C-alpha cells in the first residue's frame, strides 16, 4: 500500500470517528481516481472497509455508553433490506451511471453536512426511544439509506444521524455511536450483494482497513475536543469539490455529446 493510500485511509477513519459518517463518501473516489479501481470493484471494497471500520468505531462508542442497540437493530434491519436490494440494482447500471449518482449524493451530503445539526433533545433517550419513533418515517429513511448504500457504496451516516436525533430524540453522541453500528450492518448487507460478482483485493483491503481503524479510534477520542460545526463545514466544501470533479468526469451520462471518462466506464 502506498503512502498516499495510507494517508487517505487514516482520513477516512478520522471522518467516521469524528462525524459518525462521511467515510464512504471519500472512499469511493479515492479507490477509483487515485488507486485505479473499477467503479463496481470500488463500491464493493468501500463497503468492506467502511463496514469493518465502523464496527470498530461502534465498539468504542459502545464502551462509552453511546450506542442504543435496540434503536440500531430497528433502523438497521430495515436499512439492510434496502442495501441488499440496492446492491442488486447496482449490477444493472454501468459504472459511469453509478458514479454520477454518487456525485449527486455527495452534493446532498454536503448540504446536510453544512447545516447545523439538530438541537440536542432536552432529555436523553431511554430504552423506549424505539417505540417513540414514527415507524413509517423510520422505514422510509431506512430503505432510502439502504438502497443508496448498496447502489453507490455510501454508508449514509450523514442521513442516519439527523434521523435518529429528530425521529428518535436521541442525544447527539448516542446518535453518532448508533449510526456507526447501523453503517456496519448496512455495509455487510451491501457487500453480500456484491459477493462473487467483483474482484476483491483482500491483501490491500486488509492493510487499508487496518489504517482506517487506527483513524476511527483516534477520531472517536478527538470527537469530544474538536469543534464539530467548523469541521462539518470544511468537510462539506471538500465534498462539493470532489462531487464536481466526479460529475465532470462522467458528464457523458447526462450530456450525450461527451463520452464518460475512461476511469469511470469500467465495471
């Protein structure tokens, strides 16, 4: 693994630890445009890396009491069904179309990241948080997050965290920890949908994931000290820049006169 790959693996882990999401938003373009993966291979690899890394991050939050297991199970099971469906839908699309959808999702993520997070609930959520959540909305958000996870490899933390706070009245730190567990569940379901259909570079992924895990453990500790609002604003700007590059590279999808870039047509 190159030094550049190691640096980005650490940054991806830090993002997940600090923000409870955002890691997969960076992982796909890193794999495609910096490391030469084909789009479908990059999406499957992203699901593996982000899933394992998020699980380690969730374990750290669990020890700190910041994971609502019942809430994660309720939200995660619905999302997993959508993820498996999204992975199968992804096989019917070209790599360029998947990356174009990914670019649009990045812009949506930038919007959510740049907005102030929902206000902290006045009272901490208790074990009955699951029962207070509107099930129809939980199902809709869960399925939506799941389909996006399977289709383009995003973990959905930028959607899961606000949903848990607004729908479940969950304290912010608990929403971040619970989000990581849901992302791990989603990623496992999505990777299962790609299993046997794409090449998996196990040796490289093991090293990349190990560095990302170190990053998420550091990010989890730093999350109590770093000003979250400024960090999210800066991350949103980065997402807009990367999304613009991806959409330009794959402009042939929506501008018939321009063929997609070579790097985005494989898979």
